[in-house]
C-alpha cells in the first residue's frame, strides 16, 4: 500500500503528534508499505530525504510565534499537487487541519483518493497559549473555542474516515457533530524501549539533572504550555508542609519562564527543578530514576508521555480530565485528582508519599495496562482503518453519482459544498 501522511510535526519534535506520527510511519514502512511523510520545513528550504524506510518531504514554512509546534505553509497548493500527483498514494492520512493538510486533502479529493484523518486537536491546545488579556479570557474563551472547532470540522467533516486516540477523544468528536465515522485507535507506546529497568543507575541520572539522589521524585514530561496546567502542580507542592520530596518538570514551552517565576513566588526552592528539554536518549533512564509520574493537564486526548511512564512501571498521579481516566484507574495504577484543584492534588501527593510500599504494585499494574497499547497493535489497527477509509470512499463516491446518469460526479465538487 502507498500511504501519504501529512503532519505539522515529526521527529525530532518533542510532542505527542510528532511521536505518534513518527512511530506510525516507521511501523508501516517496516510492515512493507511505501510511506511518504509531507510536513512543513523549519524555514524556506524544501527538501526530501529517506529516514528509517520513510521518505520525508518538507515544504517551506514559517513558525507561529505563540505556538511553536504549528508552522504555517503560506503557499502549499503547488507542493500538495506535486506530491499527490507524483506519489499517487492509495490513501492519504492527515494528522491535523492546518493549511498543508487541507490542501493535500483537497488535491486528493480531486484525484479520487481515499482520505483518513487522525485528530490530536482540542481548542485548548491553541487557545490556552493565545496572548489574551487575563481579564478578557473567560468572556472570549467560548467564542474562540467555537471558531477553532469550526475550522477543524470544516476539513475533517469532508474526510472518508476519522480516528482518535481514545474512546473519549472519539466521543468528543461525535459531540461536535463530526460527519464521517470515527474509530478510537491508541497512539501506542514502545514497550521495549520504555520498560522497568531495576539495574538502571538511578542516582547517576538524577545527578546529571541536578536532582536529589534519594528524595522521592515526582516527574512531569511534556510541553511546558498553558493547557498542561503545571501551575496546579506547583500550587499543590506549595500546600505540602514538607521538603522530603522533589518535583522535576522536563520539557520546554511558552510558559517555562512564567512557571519558574511562580515557583519563586511560592518559595518552592529545591522542591521543584525545571530540567528543560530532555534528549530522547535520556528519557527511559529519567523515567526509571523517578518514583511517580504526574500529568495535571486538562486537554489530553490520550497522553503518550503518560503511556511511556506506565510502560516504565511508574505509578501515575493525573487530573481526572478528558481521556486520562482511560489510562489511570484510581487506586489501581495511580490516583486521579479533581482538575485544577491544587488542594486535591496535594492530598494525593501526600497519600502517595505515605504509600511508598505500594509503588511497585501500582507501577506493575500500569505496565500491564500499557502492554495493551503496543506499537505493533497500533500499526495493525491503522492498516484496518485504511481499508475502512477505502470502503467509505467508494460508498461516498457512489452516493455522488447523479440520478439517471451512468458516471459518477466529479469528486472535487465535494469541497465546494
């Protein structure tokens, strides 16, 4: 099968969409498919090159100043036409609804090629990072979210088939009146790379990142942006009248400086350390050097970072928000706190510190859950989804045959409705 994947972000970008798309493309190539990934470049130079069995092509782009994982491709029409007509894919798989993906989907529709899209988007992923005045944000937020959903659905409602990482994510799309059928398929996790490593040099990894070698370590890994609600984690730490624990925040993002300022205001001192960007090579070791993984975000459609922590055998403390309860079962492989409630998060942090003998059992239960999300299973499910998209495409094309005529109508008209 010839598969064209279109995405805003890909390796080595450290975010969930990038990790998923990279794993999927490489897994499909390993399974014998021809895979081309089209994405925005870091600048104005276009280029194509192979990597791990996948052909990567980049289109000239500019980075959005307030959200660095979105790169605008001002003139994507020619690139979309050239790639679709040159590669002639059996199916096109878009990962977002931005300019490049939309124009590739338009060209694929004109060529009569089946279209599938995976949704990684929630309005909060963008709107929480817009530079809005704090006093106006509550009043403007509903209108902004509605406009962002409208922009996304304008593209995704014209696809043949849609996937989402979890049942929660799929249901969110249905509530937004998504037209095509939607199927939940896990983003998957590399359970060989991310696994418990009892012999790993925990203290050496902690020293490398300036962490206390012995104190219990709560670790967050991900983008340091507004929707991750790391402010809740810092306020929770400030509510604990003790210093026998530490929090490490691994990642970079737009809110790093403001969160460091908040930590200083709360006088957290050595209890919190901002690690910045952690190279992929260090991530399995850092997870094995931690004791508890923390995910306070309220905008997760799955959370690959949480899956990686579970696969590594860590208990998880997470917000009871969006799809996180699909990964974390309260009292089984971790605990869930009320979203945005620092007092509740602090209560459960204290509980975990008091339940140190249970950490191993909680982590083992998480590892067992993570094994059901293997990358091999994800690839197999996407192969089935591509076949489903082809079937849906044929049904849709047949439905467009004008009554009383023996040929189907032009597919491109579909985008004008």
